[in-house]
């Protein structure tokens, strides 16, 4: 195959939607495009991500939200953010509005991380 089009007939690489799950990673306020230490493009993909989450839930497929949390001081941080966190910057902190996930409607609450944060208007 010489084109950039995926081969949907290849049994090793073809998607199997009936048995698939959707996994979101680091969809948190601190990583939104407009956040001081955000990831460019994150905010812009939220409408499409919400649509994908809704479609998976409507189809009864699992949706898994993986979030990153850093302890104060950055002792558990990945190397690219460790110096920043050691300097006192707080991002992705547990039980804060900034560390909370952006897609709030989850199937099972997981304590303060995924619970309602006062003033939160995220869908």
C-alpha cells in the first residue's frame, strides 16, 4: 500500500468499533491551550472530543479518562515538567479546579478529582 489512507481491510490494523474503548489522556484545565502552561491545540479539539465521548457512550462503549496529577514540589513529575514544579508552580494539582478534568460528566465519581468543583461550568 503506497497511499496515506489506512487499510481498513487489514485484520491487524483495521478498527474494531464494536469492541473498542475511547481513552482520553490529560484533558485537564491546566493543559488547555489558554492555560499558562497549556498544550497548544488542546482547547480547539474539545468539541470533537465531546462528540466522540457522546458517541461512545451512546453506543454503550467504555470511556476511560486518564489524568495526570503532580504532588506539590514535583517529586513525582515527568522530567520535562520537574524543574517548573520544583520552582513552585502548581499545575495538575489534586482536588483543585485547575487539576480537575474538563469533561466532567463521568460514569463513576472518583473522589475529589472528578467531583463537582464550585463555579465549574464544563460539560
